[in-house]
């Protein structure tokens, strides 16, 4: 049964997405960073940095972001959802204090959350209500070597990420989100329809049904949906199903079963839609994807440049 509450207060807007596209964090640094440190853009690798104390500068390559230089003067959370070269510039002695992790988003650049976020997310820690308890636990586990501390720190980074995403959904403009999934979820009317669609992608989703769940007319819903997400409802549904299909193929699930689960008429229908979007067949995409899948065994290290 689909509920159609009048507000988003009783709707879980993120779980259906995060359950389909999981995020895994890996702690790789805690403590001071002195001098210059480069973090390379590696396919499939995202970063989250928590500035705990101190001041510093962050530099990006020209043209890669609309924030070529960031000046941080207070405890701040930095999220790089996609590969992006960035350099921390700290004093040569007594540098800023950081706790850092890599993030592995299921689906990589096709992850719907990743696609809807800007290249860099910068939020002062004081701006996110309720974040402090999770950060206190994260810092306690990352600062001391105890049984299971690294595993627990990884999980706490994932908790911090979910809290950040929850805040972004409520404050999209403050981090530069202009369109996409997150913008759609931030609209109380569209969120009801999107959540229902995310939960049951294999069901029939004519425009009339989506609009009815949102409590809007078809024309008003279609216009609002396109303005928020950048896609028509039908195109969004197809992209959501194909993104799910790609994720499921990675697990080895047969295409025939995937097609049935996601509401396609059959294997041929899924393959045709997949080829139109990806420009390759599911088999060719899977072979290419498997060969190019990022390796997670090697932990990143910040490259230290001479100050």
C-alpha cells in the first residue's frame, strides 16, 4: 500500500535509494596534515574529509569546479562524490587536523546520488544538526587502536555520510544542488512519487499514477518533475531501472530475471533500452565494466609535496 502523506516529515526519502546503491567507507588518515598533500582523481574513488581543527586552503585544477580555491577556517566536512584532484595546503608545521576516508558508491558515476551532487560539497560541522554525537564516536574510534576500531570507524563514516545527505535533501541550494534526484526528493510533492517509484521499480508507472501519488494534475506534475530532476518522469523511470539493472548485473544475476524484476517486457526489451542509454549491449558493458572495475585493496595515501 502506498501512503500519500501531505508532507515529507513521515517519508523516508533516502533509504530506498541507499538500500539499492550502498556506500562503503574506508578510513585512511586521522591526525595533522602539514605542508601540501595531493589527492589524485582515481576512477571509482570518492573522498570525505572532516576538518577537526585548524585552518587551511584547498586547491582544485582550473576548470574542474566552480570553486578553484577554498579557504577553511572552521571545522568543516568536505565531500568529493566523484573523482576530482584536490590539494590541501597547510602550514609546514602544526598543520590542520583531519580525519579522512575513501567512499565507494555502488554504480560509481552512475549512482543516482553521485549524479545529483556537485563536484565538491562543503558544509561547516556546526550547520548540520545532530551530527556531533556521530562525529564524537568517529573521532574516538579513529584516534585509538582498539579491537574493531577501524571497522567501526568505517561504519561511522557511513553514518556521517547519511546524516549529510539527509541535510542536503533539506537544504539543496546551500551546497549548489540545482537538479537531479536530490532536488526531486527535496520537493514534498515529488518526493512521495519518487519514493514509491524507488521502492517498486518493477510496477507499472504511468504518468497518471505518479501524479496522483504526488497529489497533482498530470501537467503540473510533469512540469514540476522536469524542472526539479532535469528529466521527464518516463525518462527518469527508465534511467532508474537501467541503473538498477547495471548494479544487478554486476552481482551476476541473469539478465532475464533482471528484466522481469524491473518491469521490462523481456530480455530483448531490457537489452534494447540498455543499448540506447549505454551505447553497448548488457554483455559488452558488463565485460568492459568488469575489466575497468576499480580495485579497493590498496588504501590511498595523500601525496606530500614540498611546501
